[in-house]
């Protein structure tokens, strides 16, 4: 009887340890039972947390209750709280005072608490941070507001590249100054400088992490390729943040491949680049795949040269659009490739104007009768 009781007691203890994730031996660091119990009650996927970020469950102190309460007070539902803490369990390690400061900062760029909950759900790591750089964040928010960036764009910067807000504001100011100076040196006017800057930051907030000299070096490299000042300004406006991402060696390799494939001169290739700046930032392998996809579909080299923007489309998109056009009796080998280019909306609009093969135009009762 005694043996049976001991066995039952041992089984219950093991089950509880298994449910709470407690360690079976003293040599392995134990999980924090309070954290595990709170997350269990919140329906957090503990199995997923243990697999991906088990170290979080072993930390002390932890503030799982406080993190969940803050989210609930903002209006997050139970399922949303569960998803946030499952995807980013590190939230329970943030001190409540820090999360309250984060709430105050983020509410200065969010229109309402519901929007903030949505932001946290999509980018929990940007909100739940223990960096403690709240003064830097506050100063950077004020600085980006001075650039006429609206709240939505500042929130996008904070979620897309939170590192930008954790560092001293002077570092961001230096990068922005370098971007604007380059734009103005190429002939851009002051009135458009801020608009251009907004587009750059909107396209790629990580551009702020680039050293200011990189953009200047890339512009100098493009000048060496033969682009004139006005052309460089046009390229800079089209490339936006990509101008700081160019790698000269890769660019030269890709341009040499395009020139050989198209059988054109360097001057002709520069003209194509102005129409399709992607020729600068697509790698040689990507371009080879796209050229091959177009040529295999019956498009000629001459057609690509006349409409290089078609290279911005991936091979599956090209194949789908060409098959759709062929279904309407459209001969792609003799067509202007502008009909292929553009967004999905552009293509659908152009495609809708085509008549199916063999279809007669509708009779227009007010049109004059043809002479016989």
C-alpha cells in the first residue's frame, strides 16, 4: 500500500513538473515556475517557446503578468496577447517602468491605442525592448517630426529599423544631411529635397544605418560609368534608398552581362538603365534568369532593349502574363512589351482593353454608316 502511494505521489509530481516545465535534475537550469504558470494561463504556446527561446523561461526576474496587463489595458484581446507572447516571449523580461515609457513614446506616433496594439502584434521586438535608450528615442522622434515626417511614417521607421531610434540623434542627423547634400549637389532643388528624403526613408529605413560617405562614393562610381549630372539626379530619384545599397563590383558584372546579352553600346546601355534602374541593383544571376525567361517565351532581344523595364518582372509573372495574352490571340513576339510591364493593376487594365480572338466590335448605333 505504501509503495502504491509513493508511486502515485511520484507520478503526480512528474506530471506537474512536465506541465510547468520544471527540471528533473539539479544540474540543468530550472525554468521559472511563476513565468511558466502565467504563460500557461494566457494560452501561450509553451512548446514553441521552449523550442525556439527556452532561455527566456529560465530568467529571473520576469514580468509576465505586467506585460500581459499592459497589452490588455491597451485593448488587446486574449488571443492577441497569446500570439504576441508566443512570438516574442522576451517581452516578459522588460521591466514595467520601461514598457510604460515605451507606451508613452509610441502613443506619440500612433493615432490611438488600437493602432499601437496592431503595431506591437506585428513588431513586438520593436516595442518590447530593454535597451533603456528612451532619451535617444524621444529626441529622434522630435527630429524626424522636424523633417515633416508624419506619424505613420515615423512609426514605420521605428518598427522597421528600431536601431535608428536607440542611437544618438546626431548620428541620424549626419546621415540625413549627407543624403540631402548629395541630392542638392546633383541639381535637386531645396523644395523637393524633403519629399525625396521622405521617399528614401519610406522605401528603406535601414539607409540611416549606412555611413554618409557610401552614397557619395556610389554617386561618384555612377559618374565614372558615364552618367551626366542630370542623369545622376534622375537615377538618384528613381533608385532612392537603393543608391546606398549598390556594390560597384557587382554592378559592373551585371552591366557587362546585360551589354553582352543585348549587344548594345555602353551609351545605349546607360539609356536603358535610366528606363530600368533595376539593371544596377539586380545581380548578374538574377538578370540571367530574367533574360532567359523572356527569350524562352518568344520575346526578342530587340523588344527587351526597347522596353527594359520588363526585366523588373519575375519569370513566373512574365510567363503568366504572356500566357494570358496568348489566350486572347495576342502575338507577343511582335508586340510592344509595355503591355507586359507595370503593376498587376496596370496589366489587368491593359488586358481588359484587348478583345478576344475573333470577337467583333460592338455595334454603335450613333456611329456613321460606312460608305459603299
